[in-house]
C-alpha cells in the first residue's frame, strides 16, 4: 500500500505557492499564450489540495508546469522551485509503489511458499451513519473516503451568484445536502478611484468558516446578464486576494482586495465556483459520540 504521508505533508504548501505564483504571473502567461494551461493548472492545484491522494494529479501538473515554464526564461526562473517540488512528489509517488509491486511479482518464484489462503467472506456493509462537519470543539475524527466523497458531491452555494454594486455587498453561503451553513463569503464593493483612464476598485471580503474543514475559495465576477468575466477582475485576481486569508476551522477572516477594472462597471455579479472542492481535511464527531447524542 502506498504511503501518502510525505506527499500530503507538502501538498498544501506546494498548492498555495503554485496558486500565488500563477496569479502573479497571469499577465506574462497571457502574453505567452499559455492561459489555457495556467487555468487548467489552477484547477488541478485546487483538486489536488482537497484530494485524499494527490498522486494521480501530478503527471499532468508536471506536463503543464513544463509547458508554462519553458515559454519564457523569466517565467522558468520564477516557477523552478514549484516545478522541482512537483517532480520530487511525483517520483515519490512512483517509488512508493515499487516495493508492493516487487513483492507481488516475486511471490510466485518461491517453491517453498505457503499456498495462498482462500479469501475471507466479505463482511456485510454497515448502514451509513449520518455525519456532520459543522464546527465543534469536541473530540473529532477524520471523515472516511466514502463520507468525503458524499460531502463533496452535495456541496453547493446559496445563492449560486449574487449581484454587487459600488457601495453594496453580496453574500453567498456554502451548504451541504441538509442545508447546514458551512462557510459564508461576503464581498463589499467599497469604491472606485479613478486616475485618468485607470479605474481602481476596492473590495472588502469577509469569510466565516463554521465547518470542521479547511476551506479553499474559488470565484469570479461576471458582467450582469452575461456569462462573460469582467475585465480586470478575473479568477486569478480572486485567488491572489484570498489564498493567504482563507479561514481555518471555526474562524473568520477579513481583508481588502484591489482590482484595476477594464471598463466603467457600476455593478458586477459575484459567482463562487467549484463548491465540490471547497472543503478538505474535514472532521466529524466519532460514531459512538453521535450515537450517544442521539439517545
């Protein structure tokens, strides 16, 4: 069985540094016509950060990183530390598979080896026990793989999008299938400062994490009544704002963000994205605790 501890320990660090770096290099990447690769790499980075096993994502991430890094010498220099980390993680994933494979391949070579024992009868599956990832200070346990998959498939934002105008605010809430509020995100558009043709918009963001999970936010600002992103405030802009400010379990964070708008917008539509990968490393009450609480 592959040991994931070394990979999991550095996944969060690599993911955060990659996200910040790609946000900082967004303009150079656009000039190098690698925006599609950068967007796919950002998506894979978020998925890897919330996955139980990061190894399946690494080969494609290596390919994309090499494509972007080789587009320009300055970009290569900036991305080399992240590329080295991804390469090391990928080699670790491959190397950790070898002992088990070697053991399997050699098991039939020993004539004195004991005959294989018949497989034990399958244990009947236990009925699913309800679980909650609402924040608690009580003793908790990690979710099982099945519980994590179920939670991710049910996560959604209400509302899915919200209009925000200069001087106003918009709030969306991440919820599970039961309707429990897990994370709220509020964006307040403070003002627009004009300097000639330059329009600098200032926003204040409040994130409140009422879950027992780590939270990763992804969002965009759309032009009203249109599926088109507003110019100057992209997915990468949002990632650059929030990466160092995403609240821990049971915490709230407040911070400002500045965007140079490409048009004279008076209102936008705040649209959170990818709810299925918004939560990771979730915890819940032990099963016996929930049984006791239900009695």
